[in-house]
C-alpha cells in the first residue's frame, strides 16, 4: 500500500490557508454577533428617550393596556392625545399616528386609517417601509 506523503517540515501550505480563512471567518462572526448584541441592548434606551415626557408615557401605556383588553376606541383616544400633546418629537408623533392608523384599520375604517398612516409617514419618512403595506391594503379596499 502506498502511504500518503507526510511533509517533514510541518503542515502543508494549503491546510494553513484553510485554517487562516476559517479563523478570519470565525472572528468576523464574533464581531458581528457582539455588534448586534450591543445595538440590541441600546435600542430600549432610545425608546425611553422618545417617551421621556411622563404624560406621553402614561398615555402610551394606557393605550397599550386598553388594546390588550379589546377597547380599541378608547385606545385610539390615548394615541390621538399623544399626537396632539407632542409637538417637538417627530418620532413620538409618528409612532402615535402609526398606532392610530393601525387601530382604525382593525376597526375597518380605511379612510381614517389612511389619514393617520400618511401623518405617520410625514412625521417620520423612515417608516415608509413599515407603513406601505398597510397603506396599499387600505387603498385596495377602497377601490
């Protein structure tokens, strides 16, 4: 039987290259994982900054709780109050308008839903991707 040739001077160059590549890929994966982990834990802090006004926080929490028990019209009132009270923070206004639009959509009122979804988009154009499916859905229902 022929025995495979074993190098006398250590590991072959091809094997070293494969090990180096796999090491680099592993390091890259760890860096990506920790970067994602860091951004995940910093996101709630961003949300806290958005709701730094105690009155806005109270209305938002009340709206969520009302939605949980099925009182959609009362939850609408809470989010509309947020829209009216908040005059400087566009992200908060956009999120409140988005929630109002979604609630109107759940209640089957596409005309009002579109008004609020468009307000949300105007307040924060970065939400367009999130809003577009809902807007398209309403437009199709009205036709």
